[in-house]
C-alpha cells in the first residue's frame, strides 16, 4: 500500500491509479455516473507527465475498438463506462476475448433496463459474468467495495489482464464512484518502453522485424477444426483462472448463523446490517465475493455447510443469487433480497429480511 | 521465333521484368479471379516495401472480402470488427505515433456500419492512411446492396435495381470526408488498367509519405470491380465500371495539401 494519503471520490481514485500504474491509454465516452474518470484524466494531463494518451471517443463502440487496437500493440489500455455503454461494447469485448487481448473495462452500473436511471444498480452481473457478447468467452470480473479498492484494483486488473491475455472488468456503481474516502496512493510507475513491450509480449503488433514472422491479431479462423482448438485453448485458460484467481472476503463468518452474500455497494450496506443484527443478538456474517468471475464457489460451499441460512443482497432482481444457489449445499436455504431501478437498500431493510425469513421461521 | 529464352537467362537479374514484393506472402489469394482487391493489396505492399517501412508498419484488415488481408500482407496486422478499423488505427497511431498505420476497408465496412468511426477519425485528423476499396456492393456476403450501390444497380437485396426513393441514394464518402478539416490528402483511384494501377500506386505512395509528416488523415479510395457480386465476367465488369461507376465516382484528387481541388 502506498504512503501518500488523500481524500478522494472512487472515480477519481480509479483515474489516479490508472496514471500511477503507468497505463498507456484511456479511451472513453461520457456517461453518468463515471464521467469523472475521463474528466480527472483530462485535468491531470497525464500525457505531459507519463506520456499516457487520453482520448474522448465518438462512442463506446469506437472506444472499445480503440482498446482492441492499443491492446494488440501490447499497450496498457482501458475504458470506463456505465450500463448502457457496456451494452454497446459487447461486440468489441467478444472480439477482445477471442483475440486474447488484455485491457481493463470499468463498468459503473446503473439501474436498467434501457436508459434506466443514473442511480446505482447491480443488474449487469449476468452481462459481465455470463457473457453479454457472442461466443464462449469469460471475463475476469473484480468488484471493489471501497475507494481504496477502486485504486488498488487497477494494478491488480492490469496484472491479471496481461498474465492471462484477457479483458478484466472492474464492476462498480455510482455509489462507490461518487463516495469520498481516504485512500493510500502508490508510487508513480514508469510506462514500458517499446523494447520492453517487445520483450514481454512477443505477440504484440509493433512492426514486423527481420528476426520474426509477422504478428497477427485476429479472432477469425475459417477452419472449424483449428478454430475449435483455439476455443479449447481458451477454455483451458479459463479453467486456470478459476483455479488461481478466486478472491473474496469473509467478515465475522466464523461464528455466524446467517450469511449475507453481497459485493460492492451492497456489501458495504450489509456490513451495517450485520452490526445492527449482531446488536440484536443475531449472528450475521458477510461473505463478499471480490472476483465475481471466477466466482468463489468452493469457499461459499464450505461456508454454506456451517450456516443456517444465506441471504443474497443485490441491487437487482436476483442475478448473483443463481450462482450462490448453484454452489451452496442444498440443505441450507438461500434467499434473495434486492432493490431495483436505482434504489439502494437500507441496512434496516436487510436486517428485517433476515429476521423475517430466517430467524422467525 | 527461334531464339527461345532459357530458364537460366530468365533468372538473370538483368532479365527480371517483374518481381513480386516480399511484402506479399506466398499464400494463395482468396479473391475471385479478376477482382481488384489483389492488385490494391500489391501496390500498397510495394509502396511499404519501397519506402523501407515494413518494420514500422501496422495494418488493419476489415470485415469484407479483404478480411484475410493479413494472410497476404507480410506486415504486422490486426483484424477489426466490421466497420471499426479506424478506431483501432486511431489508438495504434496515438500510442505509437512513429509507426506507419493503415486501414484497408470495403465500402460496406467503411460507408455503412463504420460511417461514424470513419467520419470521426477523419474529423480528428488522425495521422493514418485509409485505403477504401469501393466496389458498390457487399462482395463477401454474396452481393447485397451497399450504401455505394448506384441508382438502378441490381444486387441481391435490390433485385429490381436500387430505388433511391425507398433505398436511399448512393453515398460519396470520399467527397464527404474531403470536406472535413482533419483530412489532408483525399483522392479517388482505380486499378483496372496498368496506367490506372501506376497512378493509384503513386497516390498511395503520396499518402504514406504524407503520413510520415503527420499532417492529418490521408484517404485513398480505389473504385474497384466485384465481378462475382455484379454477376459479370472480369472483362465485362471493368467495362461496366468505367461506364457506370466512374461517372458517379469520378477519378482524381479531391483534396491536396489540405485544400479542396475539386468542387464536392
Ligand atoms: C456486425 C456484423 N454485421 C454483418 C456482418 C456480415 N458481413 C460480412 S462482410 C459484409 C459486407 C462487406 O462488404 P464490403 O465492406 O463492401 O466489402 P467487400 O466484400 O465488398 O470487399 C457484411 C455485411 C459482420 N461480419 N459483422
Ligand atoms: S466477391 Fe467480389 S469483392 Fe469479393 S473477391 Fe469476389 S470479386 Fe472480389
Ligand atoms: Mg464492397
């Protein structure tokens, strides 16, 4: 953790982390509630400090394809958007996954469907963890629950993106993006030189030199058998990610009778619910998936063996709860509590649900 | 004629009439015999070769018949989603300003699904080169109507001829982008005769040279045939192109040194 302490909004912390981590390029299109990311970058002028490119694209469609171009050259590139913009980017995300290109896509979810609302939501869970675009692909999805994590997850995400040559989604919402908290800032990293990129990422298109064959970045293969082999290779990679990159947090789970499973904003609110419940003598713990894909299924399963009930709290009609139900032991009841359309649940609402569905029954 | 030339004589450097550039791979072209795409590929690669730019060049292949351009062009290449090549090229050139970057796109790719990316890249004055192969049709998908399809021209989705009342008018993207301050050199060429090929190659050379000076977008349209999509022999298609395409898409420079040289 860095030494410099600042008070920042989540969106600003994310943007600052991008500069400090030595990103090469940001390409984005304004949309509430995350426009501060590009605004912050434009004010900070990283192109003067580190040489990082910041470009306002004509659409999310263009932005995601700019990521494709940049990532294909081995550059550290990212975009940020919100739900309607994410929907527009799905074609490009599928291409990025197919061509195995690293990048970060931050999604500050808002209530949907359609234009929906600008208020926070968590209804893009299916879209980012199950697909969204066409084809058999997976995205690494990380869900920060604090301003510090908005900062820290940039470095982690870039590392994962390049380690696996895969897009990484930072899944957040307007509440995390807009709230202000103290955040420790890391040192300024130096951007990779072209020589270093060549060395580290021999697949990058940087110009064909006599020492190697030409590099091609493509998701196309008209030979079905070869293309199936490519798909098998992708699936192997996803298995590897599922094995190595599961992240979660357990709070007061050791003695808990009931577990709230929640991520991001919902997890923050649920922490308050947990405190209220414990004051009332109800032993509640929190299981917070940090990687939504790969979903922490093993840890959840083990936990589910020990508790009397699980409540999924999501700002959606119930999306993550499907994964919880799939992995929790059958003998433990799994319920869902969600608010939709941009409504954030209150801590007391959640406590009431625990009391009514589990404790009193 | 008794003095036949021997194999040994043919191989003598002084007897070489034409040598394929090393920047074209030995892969068999996937284009229909008689199609202009192959020639357009070749002259582009000859220019990159002659300028010694292979190690600095990154090309973008579109979705269209030339989707496999990366199989034939011996330079580093990326294959873009349909219409998005200018977005890829924008980022590549911004991140690597000293590289030579080109997008190679068909008329469906550039003037229909990719209209926004094309216009905005041109309007921002991105310093890359667009090679725009306009054959007035969607070749790859079997000859459907393109935004560039001429009035009255038949295609599989305008089987009775394009009716502008219900199907819109043919779009002159090249004239359109020439009006944007971000474009520096905009020209329309063809590759149906040796003379046209020489001119088109000169234009591409000029565009790539200007790109080195970072003066803004350089845009070369190549009006081409699609003998398969037009359902003609190669010879007939070239004749048809001269008689029908050229009057609507007249050849020649449209913008030179950042100034319009033609009324658009
Ligand atoms: C998003 C998307 N929509 C549609 C297609 C199908 N498609 C492939 S090529 C093509 C048209 C290409 O025409 P053009 O750009 O004129 O290239 P040509 O083959 O004529 O050279 C279409 C519609 C696609 N690949 N992707
Ligand atoms: S379909 Fe048309 S554009 Fe495509 S290769 Fe054949 S002639 Fe050329
Ligand atoms: Mg065409």
